């Protein structure tokens, strides 16, 4: 009967050692905010898309109202 109990005992010992190790290392990890704020500069050029949309709308308007122009 002792042969069957040994793997369980080893597993419990391993679990206790891992838990104790994690508890001991828990104080070593610290998260702090940086002293200066994080700045992300995004230079996005959306002008081309807006001009393209306006040009398409203007072209459609001219075609729909050809008699005005």
C-alpha cells in the first residue's frame, strides 16, 4: 500500500515547494509608473482620402446636374 501513496506524497511536496517558492518571489516583482508620461506621436495623413472622397462626390454631383454646369 505504501507504493501507491508515494506518488501522491511527492505531488503534495512538489506543490508545497512550488507554492512556497512563488510566495517568496512575490515580493520581488514590482510595477511602477514611469516618471515621464509615455508619448506616442502618430503622424497620419488623411488628407488624400478626404480629397478623394470630395472629388468623387463632386464628380457625381456634376454628372447628376449636368444642366446646371
